[in-house]
C-alpha cells in the first residue's frame, strides 16, 4: 500500500502508518506505534534509544525499533543525540 507523507514541525518528513495511521519518521522501517512494516530507510537523528536486539538508534519516544521491530518500551538504553 501507499504510505502518506506529511511535513512535521522542524521540516522533517513523516510517513503515516497504513495500519494505525500514526506518524513516523520517514526513515522508519516499522511503525513506532503498532510495529507495522514501513518502507526501509536510514535511522532518524535526535534523542535516541538503542534497540536491545539490533543496536539501532531509535527515537526516544518510539515503542518499536525502526530497523527490526523489537519492542523498545523499557528495553532500550538511552544514547546522547548526535
């Protein structure tokens, strides 16, 4: 299915999840709200949490890893923004 795109505050493009309609970073591979697979792209910048499974840096507010879909709630390690 087609992913809707929208411009978020700060000029960042976000994609709307085709399953739950939550907005995600354009770079997300999985929805940070429901875990639905999205289009592949690099990891987003900003405040991040490392995935306990694959080590990918994810948004500090993400519930699921954008790379592997791992649940992040309470399982990530905070990392400094770069």
